């Protein structure tokens, strides 16, 4: 049964990831990312990591992605913008940094960084305590860095929203009733 579920969900996961990358609309890309996160939760269930599956759905697909969708819709990121790069060479720098990131991940996987250090589930099956012990002892620094990055992202979204709101004309300054323009009388 696990193989049937895997081979049913795996193409959906890969398809959602590819469609997310190819979307021009930021809202649709975020929706495909939510679909991909749900499929990851199914994979966690198949691996008997029920706690991680619940966290994947509740925290990532539920809370964080809804926040992303709210920010995308609030800021109007979905509108078409000019295709002129504000910083010269920005696209090539992003491609180079992306390739460097992929190379770093490949090297890390090849070297097996951290694969043998995390303990498996305890014999008693108390998986939540094992996750908490590893998270708050061995991985406390990455956990705190992630929380700081999320706070910085939320503050940045608020600053961007405030700047957009400040640039808009104030509705209270416009008169409630606009005078009609004078019409020329033609004899």
C-alpha cells in the first residue's frame, strides 16, 4: 500500500514543484508550493514520522504559506512590472549564487554531513521527545537562526507595505463632491 501511495503522490509532488517554478503569477506559484508541502506531509506519513507530517501541514502549509499569500495579495506583487533590471547583472548573480547553492548541497550530501549524528526514534516510540531533544540540543543554533530570519522577513514585509501605503495619495484630501467642468455653449 505504501508503494501505491508513494507512486501516486510522487508525480503530483514533482509536477507541483515544476509548475511552481514556471508560474508567472506569484499567487499561483504560492498555491503550487502549498500543494507541494502537502505532498511532503504524505511522504512523512509514509516514513512513520507523523509528528513531522502534522508540523508540515499545520506550520508550513497552514500558517506560513497563508501569511505569504496574504503578503503577496496585500502588496499587489501579482501585477506586471517593467522587465528592466534595477541592478545591472542581477540575474546573472542570482543564477551564479543558485548554482553555488546547488553545488554546496551536492557536496554536503556527498560528504554525508550530519547524516549519522541524529539519533533514530527511541525504542519506546516517543518520537516527539526525541525530536525535541535533538532540536533543542544539537540543532538549537539553526533553530534560533531560522526564527530570526522569519522575524526579519515579517518586519521587511511590513516595511514594504508601509512604504507602498505612504506613496499612495491620501483619500481624505480629495473633495467629496467634484465640481462639474463648465460647458461651452455653442450658438
